[in-house]
C-alpha cells in the first residue's frame, strides 16, 4: 500500500496556503489538526484495508475473553467478527456471538472443549503521526491536506474559504470510501448472514 511522509503532507498544506512557511506555533497546531482529521477518516469506515486484520488467531482466557492487546500482535481498536476456526478457507467456520467492554470481547456460548484460541477480524489502532512520520496513508493524503488547511483557515477567521476547502476534503474522502464500498460488494469479509446453522454451538 502506498504511503507518504509527513513532510510531503506539510509541503502540500504550505502550497495550498500560499505562504512561504508557518511559525513554530502554527506547525504544532497543524500536526494536531492532522491527527484529528486522520482519526476522522479512520473512523469513517471499519473496512480500510490498511487497518483490517482478517482471521488472526488470538488467545481466549478461561473466562472467554479476548483482550485488546496480545504480545507480538497488533492492538485491537474494534472487534468485528470472531470465529471458532480459521475463516475464509475451504469450509464454513462457526462464528461466535460476543459483546465488548473495557476488558475486551466476551464470547457468548463458548464451547467447553475449545483450545483457548479463536480467530478474529478486527481493526488495528490508528497510530499517532509526528513530524518524522513516513507512513501517512495515501488514501488519506489529499483529504488530510485540504481538511487541515480548512481547519487552519477557520482558525484564522476565514470561514468562507474554510467551507470551500472542507467540501474539497469531503470529496476526496468520499472517493476513497466509494472504493471500499465497491470492494465490499464483491466479498464477504464484513457480511454476516445469520442462519440457524451459524448460531449453533457445536
């Protein structure tokens, strides 16, 4: 997947603003805006391929809980689906019902003789970006540039120009979300068909 550096993003924001450079205080605010807007884009869909993990084996505690963190694995931001066996192979996999609280995902009707493992679809946490970052997602790049510039204009009291930039940013994000929707219509990663069979503990 394509990535850009924070320097590339900052330079585009500078170009949009038409100024030579920003003050140190303005640079700090821009970085804060970037992280806020990146979180907005990240939360706009649970299916960004960059952050999606499909069917990863996780440890289930004796109480039937899968925690948000496990050594050597990415931290979980959002649980999406949990299976008894590896999903999306040659045969169907029993899917568990679960609820989530501050401890993690609590599996309902856990099968007594299971091995203490389950397979999880989840969304990885969004990392915080810094001025040294070289991993800005390309799918967020143009949205971030225009949205952050809109925030900067709003901070400067230029509300009409800010609204125009906000619309441009929204268009870039909508185009990326449309790609996800088109892809989702052609696969079953996030589709769940509830039937008598897949609700049974066996």
